[in-house]
């Protein structure tokens, strides 16, 4: 399968509109701005703000004190600051292909990083692990639109706590001139423990490669069954 990757974010990241940030979010960001600037050595200015999808404030480590997660677009990293760590930045590896549509959003138990391209994209779910005091990657999902006839289109997800993988993919049958759905792929897919400091785009591409193996394996099975 071919992943369509758009690189336009590298040239347009400084042109993002800032006027959509709500007043409440802007006030919350202003309150914690000094802490962020101190740890990240960012310039302190009265108008230093973040995009709405670049920054979230939430109690992640369950100590009733708000923590923060944001995207440092200069370094192309995800940064998390926990009160239990005295707001010292926990930083991911650089994510070189960081599109202008990327961001972070809250989830029920943590937060999610998403990165969308023109015809493909992925999401990564993180949660605080109370036993290890780490921000741990607990799930991933991805989608593709495939080529012009949607060959290779579909989506998949994996629960990294249970190693359960589910894939729903399509292929274009040239003989039938028709887009066919491959039966849902449900299997185990193993990854080691991945914390925020370990996370980079190579984690996603490693997952994409394993998805491709599953896709081609089950596509071949379906083709063989259809043309026996």
C-alpha cells in the first residue's frame, strides 16, 4: 500500500490562524505560559498563544492539579508537563512529517495525538501509567484512501495493552473492475512498551508496515478463494 504524504506543513506552519482560540482556553494558556516558557526557553511575550489543537490542559496523573500537553512546532515534538514531575517537560522524539492538520485532543483517560495528510492519517492514544509514572502509548489507529480507484483504502486500529489488531481494508479487483472489501482482519500484533519519550514517527511507520503485511496476506487469500 502506498501512503500519500503531504509535506506542505513544513512551509506553512507559521501561517496558522490564531483567532479561533476561545477566551476560556486562551486564559488557561496564559496562566500556565510562564511555566512552559521557563522549561522550554521560549520567549516570554504578552501575545504568546497556541493553536486550539496544539495545547490541552488536563489532570493526567490524577493528583487534582492540571497538567499540560502541547506540540512544539519548532522542534516538531509532543511535550507533556506533569505536576507530579514539577512540570519538567517529557518530550517525544522529533516528528519530521508534522502537518498543519496535526494536533492533540483530550480523551477520557488521557490524550490523543493526530496527524493527517492528504489521503492518509493516524492517531495515537496516550495515558498516564500510575505504576511506572510514565506517559504510555496505549493505542494507535490509521486510515488510507488508497489510489485513484481506492485500492488499498481502509482503516485499522490496535490496542497496545491487549495487542488486539483490527483491520478493515479494500482492494480493487482488476478482473471484476470492482472495489472489494477484504473480510475484517482480527489478530494479535505485538509491540513493546512505548512511552512518550520513545515515540516518534518511526513508531507509526513500523505500525503501517505491519498493517501492509496483514493487508497483502489477506488480499492474496481472498484472491485465491475468488479464482479457484
